C-alpha cells in the first residue's frame, strides 16, 4: 500500500507517531518551565509547533501524490481481543489536514502572545490540542481515532473557559455538552457496527459499506422488529451522522458555535475555526461517506436541504451581527456549509455516468481546497481581530469603528486582502475552492447549488459591510492614535498573506497533493 | 503465596495495635509497608500466572465433618481484582497520612478490612468466603462511626444493617445449596457442579444475587451507599466505593451466576415485558445507571455527587453481568477495576484534598474559593478523574464501557438508548460538579483578591497517591489487553460452564 516514491528510511521510521508526540512533549516542557519567564514559555511553545511544521513539510516532500492508499503507515497489534490495532497513515486528505494544522497552530499561538494569565497552562493546552488534531487526522481505526476525537474536547473546553470572556462558562459548557451528545450517538452506532463486523478498521468498514453488505448485516444482527430494516439502518446512520454534524457544524446542530467562538480568546477561536471544525468535515470524508453512502443516498434531499440552510441562513445571520467575532463565526458556518453541499452532491447516485463522475472529482477537490483555504483565511481573520482587540482594549463591535484606514493603513490593507479572500475574490485562495464546489455540484444537484449561490451574495454584502463600517467612513476621535502593525507582526503576516496569493494564483500547490486522493475517493463510491 | 496477602494484612493490624502509640510516623510507615508488601505479592502472582486459569493457593480441611475446607484459589478474574485491592490499599494509606486521631486503631481497622477483602477474592470454599464477607463489615462500621463526618453513626448503622440483610439472604441461599447437594462439601467447584433442579435455582438465584447485589448497589437497594460513603473518612470511602462494592459484584458473578445459572433462564411468561430474572436485573441495572446519574446532577454536597456516581457506575457492572456474553462479562470485570481506581481518585480529591482544607463540601460555598487557583493540583486531578469517570477514551472507563456496550447491543439492544442517556448524564453531573467546585466565578482575566488564609498546599503523599491512581487508569485504558488476556480464559473455564450453556 505504500507508494514507490518513498525511501526505505521513510518506511521504517515512525514519522506519524513522532508528529503526534512532539506537541505533547512540548506541552510537558512548557509546563515544566513554569510561569516566571513568560517570553521563554511562548517561544518554546512556538518552537515545538515549528518543529511539527518542519516534520509535516518533510512528509509533504516525501509524499507520493500518485500513489493509491495510505502512506507512512505504521501497524502494531494493540488490543487483539477487540480487533483493535494501532494503525496510522495518511493519504492526500490526511496530509492536507496535517499541513493545515501545522500552519494554524502557530498562527493561534502568535495571536495569543498578549495573554498574561497562566501562560504555561495556556500554551500547554494549545500543544495538547495539536497532538489530538494530528492523532485524529492520522488514525485509521475507530477506537484509536475516537480517543483523539474526544480528547481534543478537553483542551478546547479549558481554553475557552479559563481565558474567555464573560459568557465563557455557559458557552464552554454548551460546546462540551453538544459535542458529547453527538459523540455518544456516534459511539453507539459504531459499537453496533462492531458487533456485526468485529472490526473497527476504517478501510475494512469502507469496503463493506461500498459493497452494500454492511447495513443489512447490522440490521440482521440487531434483530429489532419494531422498525423496518430501512429505518433501523437510518437510525444507526443518524447516530454516526450526529457526531460529525455537530462538529462541522451543520444546521440545526450549529447553535453552540457562535457563542463559543465569540467568548473564546481570539487565539483559541483560530484553533477552533482553523483546525477543529475541519475535524468534522474530515470525519464526513474519511468515515461517513465511505461507510454510509447508501444511507446518504436514501435521504439525500433532506441532507441537501440542511446544507442549503447551513449556507444561506448562517450568511444571513452573519449580516445581522454587530460583534466582529460573531460575524466571522457565522461566516465559518457558511463556508463549511459549501463543503457539506459538495459532499452530499458527491454521494448522489449517478449510475456510472462518466460526465457526472468528472463533476464529482471537481466537487471533491473543491471540498479539500475549501477546507484548507477556509482554515487559513479564517485563522488569519481572527488573528487580525486579535490584533485589533489588543490595540483597542477588547473593543470589537462593528459600530465602534470607522475610518480606520486613515490611522492604520497597513493593517487595513492586509486585513482587506484576507477579507476579500473570505469573500471569494478570484486571485486569492478563497475563490478556487468555492469555484470547484459550485462547478462540480451544479450538474449534480442543480436546485441546491442554485439556492446556495444566495449564500455567496450575502457573504459579499456583509464582508463589504465590514470593510465599509470599520475601515471607511468618518474616524472616531478615540481611535486617532491607534498604532499600526509592528515590524514583528508584519514579518509574521507577510508569509501568510503571501500564501493566500500563492494559492489563489497557483492552486496546483495543493491540488497536486490531493487530486489523486479526491479522485480515488469519488471513484470508490459505488453507485447503488 | 497469595494467601500471605491475607495473613500479612491481619498480622500488620495486630502489630499496629501492639505498638506504643507515641510515634504517628511509625504507625503510618508500618501500614504503608504492609500494603506495599501485599501489593507486591499480588503483582508477582499476576505476572506469574499469565494463563488466567484457576490455580490452588491453599487447601486444608477445616471442619471436615461438614466438608468445609480452608481453600483459596485464584483465576484471571480474582488476580485482576486482587491487583486492584493492592493498589487501592496503598493509595488509601497515602491519602490518610493526615489522620491524627487514634491513628493506631484507624490503620488497624483499615488493614483488617483489606485483609478480609483479599480473603473474599481468594476464597473458593463458600463457607470461608462467607466468613471473610462478614469480617469485612466490622471494620467498616468502626471506620465510619469513629472517624467519619456527616451523620456518621446513622450512616454506619444503616450500612451495616443493609450489609447484614444482604449477607443473611446469601447465607440462606448457600445453606440451601449445601443441603440440597447432600451436605458434602462447601467448595464452589463441587457446589457449582451439582445439578440443582431448575425450580430450585429459580428462587435461589434471585435470593443470592440480590443478597450480593445489595452490597453492589443494586437499585433499589442502594440507599445505604451514598449515605455511607459520604459519612466515611476518605480512605474508607475509597475502599468502600472502590473495592467493597466490587465484593458484591464479584459475589454476583462468582457465586450466584455460577451456582444457579438456570435461574437466568426465561420463565416462560412475561410481566411488564420482563421474561426472566436476567431481564429484571438488567432493567434494574439500567435504572441504577440513570437514577444515580440524574440524582448526582442535583446534589449540593460535592461528596454526594461522587456517592451517587458510584451507584451509576455499579449499574454498568451489573448490566455487563446480565449481558451473558464474553465481551459484556469481561467489560464488567474491567469496569470493576476501572471504577475502583476512579472512585478512589474522586473520593480522594473531594475528601482529602478539598474537604480537609476547606471544611465544607457545599458546592455553592466552594465556588467563591476559586479552588482552581488555590489548589491547582486538586483541580487538575479532579479534571482527569472526572474525564475518566465519564468515559473519556484513553482512560480505563472507556475501555470498560465500550465492551459493556457491545455486550448490551448483543443482548439488550432496546436498552441501549437509556444507557446512552446515562452516559450523557454522566458527562453532565461531572462537569457541573467540576465547574461549581473548582472553576466557578469569573475567568482569571478579572482581578481576584488573594484569599486571607491561603489553603495548605497538597502534600507529597497525596500527589503520589493521585499519580499512582491516574497512571493505573491510563494503563488499563490504553492496554486493556493485559487484563483481557487473563479474564477471557477465566470466563472460559469449567466453572462458568453452566453459564455458557445458557448460550453466549
């Protein structure tokens, strides 16, 4: 299953386990340093995150984009009685997520530089979160994957709770309970599947799912006679679906998100939107779609309605917000809604039609690109908000500002680029993902795609609204002395902004990595 | 060699009582040494007997005319539980390092309790098991009545009365089994092999099961547990919830289910949808899970939250037992270990780390104390213990509950929804207690005035005890195979043949 492009060294060395362990070691190191020298703590944390980035780039360099299956695999026996083995590996999707994580976490750390309370604990939690993210994106066995999926909630909860705003207690609790309910439902569904198949391995389950043998076997094993077999299959599907739907989030399971994003310190919001939300979409792609596509096809129309609602309603609500963080929180829901639209479109039964299958490839590629680009852009936007909050002492209302471009022109310029990227301006990275999603989905699910265009329009409206109300117009007196970006901030922002341009003008950078995996994923979905 | 765990514990208690009472340090060191030695013995035995099959430790005729032997045996299940007792024994001593009132008697009773628990887990002769089972009750009473807190005399009396009622029920069942089988032997193997009539088993099984079940916190006979655990001093709570309740579950598995497996068979008719004692106890177990969790959710006393959470977790064990398949039963045994560790940890935090410093367990009163800043180690330990308790993967609770849930899917899929609700309720009550006790009040961004009288810091014995328990939970959670390797052969042994014939 390994690609021919790998050297023998790459084969035997446990790179992925190392990548998972490095941030955790960093967390312990940071805690051991103690709170006296805060600068040392911050730089140490950043260094460990930087090491992760280097390892990920090395993996990218050695990755064979044309190979099937998973690379850098490690396989060890773990709990034979439960048929659980320690199996990790990455394909194009996994590598993309690792790259995103290793970029978003340092951004999150940089945006948290101004935190003064309990600094070692903060950065230790961030590093622990990075470990959990890497673990989720590399695990190939449900038991192992679920450990990291759940563990990630703990640092996230405490990051929101301990350093958040005044409403953080309620928001953090809501976040936790919502996600837990979804996770419990998902766990129960997978245990029912395990009972039938005696395996937790994603690849094996995907094969069974695609053969159409999985759900009938599960239904027969459970022997519930109160419901028809189709309904039993749907119940099991719904359990697994709920776990991921809460995480992305999909309407109507999204209500935890705006408060949590708004109350969290901006550095944490970067991690939540840049990386953690992608866990949900990753779950849809890696787990739900391959294993449950027959069920998804049966209820495709309701699913598409939910995706459309996610896209349109969240954009509409973003337009009505007055808090900058809430605007972009709802905007995150909107951007990820496009991913779900495309995923549901790809799940659609097309009977082997070659032209439509090509559209599915486009849609899949679009999802991957959108995941990465949204992660990057959203992280950057919240970073700008953090920088703004630092200057204004926490003020971040839409109506509190005006005319800032006269006072902080460089800030305006760079944030403007990020805003236009979020809007989907061609030439910047935000465009290409959305373009491919729409191009691919339109022939597949025309009505849903057409309705989702409304989301694009409303997004344009509120983003231009942000630019107009924050940066243009009359200047309030109290902001007249606002300092512009420091040299350090400029130096750290330029690579990120540069990346936005690079990806916008030359998306092949990412497409080269993921295209093959996207095509394979779409091809493996047998049409029933 | 395993018999020495019993002998050394009792010997230790005796030596302690004979010591001159001047040196508190000597008493503590002696108690700690005793528990360390017994743990070392159990660990060695565990590592030596990897096959998990039953082996004889001691077998002497005792009261030959009645066929009673002093017979001790162990298999994979016993070894696992003995190991648990060893670990909790050590940690109980560590968390009681601050006891200064009548120290000698405290640790003497403690060691007698541990010794009797070892005795129950090792006994293969049912008379001997019963003797040890009764010996367990005496030190429990004194530990609670003398060193306890809230309403200690009442709690101690209630606990003892319930225990004796349970024991009486068990005794009736055992004597009946002995007589019906011809009054020849009290050995478990002999009695289990005797073919009792289905009619006999149908009434003997629930009698003995409920008898042991009372000690295991079977709903609705559980009411002694929250009161008793809350009133008990920390080490006693750790032992009571952590180990002694497992005696009840162990008795259910080892005695009731092996002697009278046909008692689990269908009655042939249905009442309220229940068609067998198995259905009845499964439903009672689920009710216990939900009831314990929901009542824990509304408690104002921190320790009561943990007390009721014990009922909820014991419900998982009993449910696992009733699934009657290998994965459910092994899940139940792993849950016995897991809950033993976690209950110990939770009571240690609430009782020893928090209560002995703050002198209050009232959640609304603890909030303003900003304990996450005053006692960060306690907060950290409670977070870990709480997460493990609610079944967070990576810790022992998840591994156990996973197996039990698979077993439940197999045998009682209709109950799964309720168990799922119980899991979520488990998240809710732990998180609520944690929030209110440690993380109440505003985030650290707001200025918080330092308290006038800072709380004493967490001592080294407490940190050591917490560390041992956390590591144990992680080990069981990430490498459950180590225990499954000995539990599965034990479940496949001839002793459980009758149960297996029931079909799994």
